C-alpha cells in the first residue's frame, strides 16, 4: 500500500512536523507499505520530495534552495515566504531543485492513503482533511469537524463549559478591543475575574508557542504577554541603541524565528514621539530579514518606537486562570472495536513553569514519568475523563489530551491535539510502547484504524472494505513467517555527558533496522563505569523513555525488584486485542545480560555510544574477545581519536594543520591557580577555546574571552561535586541542564580564524570504508557540510534540536561550480589523509576549518575526529551520504557489512 506522508506545512510548528514526517517515513513497515513523501511548503504547495532532503536538519537547509536566495550582506536562514511574490516560472524552478510540485487532483494517482504529520493551522484544523475527502483519499486521524474543534482552544473551552466538563475559567481578548484598551484597567479586571497568575495563549497554536504566565499585576509584562500571543513586538529607540551590530543582527534573527519570535513577513510602523499618530496609516510589509534590518537602521533614532506585527498573527488572546497542579499528557486511541482506550498518562516534570518548545523536543531537559505517580484510582479517573473528552469532541483514531490534576483531585483537561508530535521519544510512541507496540507496529495499527474510521464516515465504503481486507491479510501473513533476520545488538546510553544523544542515536538505528526486511535489532543499554561495563536488554517501552537517565532509573527499579505499576497491567489487558495482532512480543522488564549471552543472541553489534565508553576502544576490545563484529574503527585507532590532544599531535607530526594546543591539568590548578592562569594566558592570547579532551557533541566547548571566564571554566570542570557551581555557570552563560563534565584536565586551543583568507568556513565531513576485491581498504570521503553557528560555538541545540542550526551540504567553498569542486577535492584529500594517518575504519566524521586564500590556496585545519559520529535522525552525515546515493538505511547497512567483513578477515588471517 502506498502511504503518502504529509509533513512540513504552513504553521509555526512546521519544523516539528518535518521531523515527525521523517520519523513516520523511517518507521513504516517496509514489508507492508511504500512511503511517498509529500512535503507541504510554507505557502501550501504540495511537493513530491526527493528522498535525500528528508534527512536535512531543518527545512531551511534545503528549501528554499541556496541558489534561489537573494543576495544579502548577512547570512540568514529564511523560509519561502521571505522571498516575496514569485512568478509561476520562478516557483516551478525553485521547487524543481528538491522535487516536483503536485496538484491536489494528482494525489490519488500517487497514494492509497495519506498519513498526516502536519501540525497547527493547515494540518489539524480540518482543511487538509476536507481536501483529501474531496479527492477521495483516506487519511489518518480525526475527520473534518473534530479536527476543527481540536485546533481552536476557544471553541474547546466553550464546548467543555457547555457539557459540564471541568475547565479553568477564561476570558477572550480580541485584538480590536486591545487596540483601544487601557492595559492597567484590563489587567485589573482580569485579576478580579480570574485571579493571578494568569495564563495567556495564542488560541490556534501548539508546541507551547505564544504562551506566557503572568504572576504579578504588572501592566508592562501584561502588554508584552498579549503581544506575544498576538505575535506582535514593540521595539523602542532606547532598546535599539543599546545593541551593538552583533546584537542587532541577533535581535532581528530572533524576531524572525517562527517559534520564539513572531516570524516573517511582518508589518512595521514607526512611531514618533513629537508627531501625532496618523489614523489609518499604512504599515510597510517586510518579508526578508535583511530588508527589515535596513528599515530599523534608518527608522532609528528619529523614531521613538517601531511596532512590528506578524502578517499571520492571531486576532484573539485566550486568557485563563492558572491551574496549580501536576501536568500530564494522555494518548487516547480507538481500540479494535472503535471504542476510546486511554493509554498510560505521562507526567511532565519540567524545570520551568512552561513545558516549552525546547523542553519538549531536546532530550534531557524535562522528564516524562509513565504512568504519572499517583494512586491507581486517580490514574483511572484521568483515563476515564480523557476517554469522555475523546467521545465528546468526536475524535477518531487517536488524540493527545493534556491536563492537570490538582492536590484535591480535581482534573482539568485542555488543549487536545488531533495530530501528536511524532519524534522518536514523543508521547505518541512513548505511551504506545507501554502496551508493547514499537513505532513501526503502532503506525501500522493507526493506518488500519484510520481506514476503518474513514469507511465508517462513508468515504468509498466498497473500496475501503477491500483495502482493509488486503491489509489484514498482509498483517496476518507477516505473523506466520519465521523471523530469520540478522540479529543486531544496538548498544546505547553509557555514562558520559553525551549519554542522552547516544540514546537518540541508538533509537534511530533501532528504528531504521526494525522496519527493514534484513535486520532484527535488539536494544542494549550500557551502564556501569570504566571498571565494569553492565549490559541490559531493554523492552521497547524502556528504550523509548525520554533520556538516558530515565532509562537507567527503570533499570535500577527492575533490579530492586519493583513490579510494574498495576495500572499498566490493566491497560495492557485492555489493549490485548490490539497487541495480539500487532506486537511481536510481550512487554518485559530490563534484564542484565553478559557479553557471553550477547554473543549467543546477536550476530553483530552496532555501537551507538559517544565519548567514553564507546569511542575509546575499551568496549571494542570486549566485543573482540567474543568474536562479535562491530561498527566503526578498531580498538587501537579508537583509543587515539578519543583523545583530542593525541589526535592533534599525530596529525601535526604528519604535516597536517591543527590548532596550537596544550593540556591544562587539575594538579597545576590545585597547586597554584594564579600561576596556572598566567601560564595559559602567556601561551594563548584571548580569546581561545577551552574544551574537554575526550567529549564531543559541543559538550563544554567554550570561547574564553577573559580571565573571569577562564577561572569559571577551570572551577567548573575541576569541581568536586556533581552539580554545577552556580557562580561559574552564570559567568559561562550555561543553559538550563547544560552538561558540563568533571575532568582531570582540559584542552586549550588557539582560536582559529580567517587570518586574512578570502573565504573561511567550518565544515564537517563524513567517510565510509570498504574492502575491494583484493582485500585492500578503500576510503570514500563524502562532500563536507558547512556548519553555521549563531553563537560563539556550535551549540547542542543547533546540532540536535528540530528546526535549530543550519548545515549546508555541500559546503559553499565558492560560487563558481568548478572552483567549488576543486576546493572540495582538496578538502576531501586532506580528510582522507587524516583517516589514513589515524587508521580509521568503518565510518567517521572529521570536523575542520577551511581557509581559501586570495591566490586559491586551500588550507584545511583539523579540529577533531569522531570515530562513532552521532546518528540522530537529521545528523549531517546523512545529508552527505544522500549526495553519494545512500539512504540512511543503506549507509547503516554498509557500516554493518564492513564490520562483519572485517571480523571475517581477522579470522581468515589468523
């Protein structure tokens, strides 16, 4: 069956939709379904997307294509709407770079079913559902009317009130009323009617976009919260004048952000203190951030303020009473008989009051506890109330219902979502795993249930009955076939500062392999310490916990003899009709296994660990003892590349360019901190780079600009306690829950800069090795990606948070194609040398700076080598392999094939 996956879209949640669509594409059971990627751009065009663009980090990495961007003085990340009005010819040419435009009437020829991964307006409001019904295509999730209710928070509140279901008191403030309102008087009225704190929401947005909590009766903060919900911003002359050039660029960039800012295009109106406002004055519209920056530069300082408003902003603000309670989220699905079945509700334990975009989608910032830690009777009341809301709103197939339970037991439900986020560890898959369904199995169930819902609604009943019969027969046939796929143990987790990213990588590998016809993956979590590795086989529900620490906690509970929560047993029994057909094995507890048992149960191993252990050769040595093939470099090479100081020393001795560097030791610092600082300052002028010598993922990599930052970095990395030191954390501007390891030494490097070069950029290049017919090692170096950092160094968010950061592949070494390729070949030649010098095998990622001199000379300065690079869903190595013709699955397959061939080669040579 051909499954059209609709993702992207016009809303502010388009990046999460893009990432979710990729998850669906990867996890569809390839033995049952053929995925057809339909990217919906920000102006609503349907594009049959070339598969390689699915694996870009953000939409802006590929669309609009770099070739279509207008010239600008500054590097901007923009969406299609920033290009202004385009002719049909220009639009067709632009779309032709990434795929082909598809008209709605053509969709039935491309697909048998539409899986909707779209979020927000245009995706969850009934619009796309109505279009698909018009052209006769069955689709996932709820129908037109419940989708329209699901997007409109104000309509939801009115329906909840009308049906007697509990909901916080609320007030609707319109933009028209706000334009003439007295902020202080309005706030006073709301305080009397609703009480403080107040929650202000954009009524048609998701992912916590546009939400504010107002605790105090402060008219200025209230006005800012209203503006946030309406997607407006007022910039005063004083605020603008305080910013330097970099600050002004950052301000415009933040304003243009569709989640944290107000997005583009915007209307801009300059106000002058000494001139009366002109009624009905036409505001100027700016679509591109460069044009907006130019306007602000000319408007100030003569203007006293500039008012900016999104052209796609809201017209109302929903103001609610604040609910003090424990926050939860519950997925409700239809069971095999079409009745609502609430899955185990998850409590959201967050570090900030709002479960915001960053906390929702970056691993490790919030905890998801499933089921919520409450008495069984309270959990059952939550489930019953969620099922009642599902029926009341007429939802179909599935929905995600969020709410709060107060200390007195009162339950408030709010913000139902008819399309849940579909990232690998989202509530959507997280709760399904608690009844034993992996992502591939859950998607199969939802497709089958959606077909039944559309038939029930009268869409092509004869055809859909036949489709259902064919799908049921295919599912039944799959269950009868003996599973003789290759068994791959995917080892993830560990105990380094990169453990959360390791889990993301491991899950991605697991999901790519589990939906294939060749491999049967087995998730393995590594715990312990450098003295003892402890391996645990994970059930799917534990593997899909939010982060490594949550997984480790579940392992500890299992080892302590804690039984599964009784409510889980009941829900699993209620879901037996689903899992009996779709799940491969019952849910179990984490179980420790030895390396001997691992060797008996696995044919090969994929190490998805980062840092120590994993990239240091120790685990590789253990696997070699038991004859288990594994991915990546051998033990000796890994022991070198984990050590950035030793890696750079060897490369320098071989004649390659690296930064000047030295190790700074705790012993020196303890003995005489002042002498320690002076010694570093004498050798390395500010600014310079300080970072751990054996961690990656931008963990604790800092640009040190002065003595205060050097002292703070030293104090933090040499601290005795596990918790971060508050003072140094503030000096270093560490983010919430930012990882900062404890080390005995750190690496200090000269800050690499342009040094007068005509072109200067940071790149990261991947490679893959294989054996030729004579058994000789061959190294395939991919086109490198250009990494763009918005701050001083590439951040964790820019590497791993959906919609953040930008990697341009291939790197833009020159505008002329032939010159660009000449430089690229020189870069690849150097990266190949690095691999040869360090005896890298399997695959790797090498980070470097590139200088192109006016004369055309190319200088490649190596930063570091990753022998087990991150394999998260949108990592840039997948962008590079796509250019070489490998899908992510094919790349992983080649990596595993090499590991097996190497093991066989060693046996033969012995």
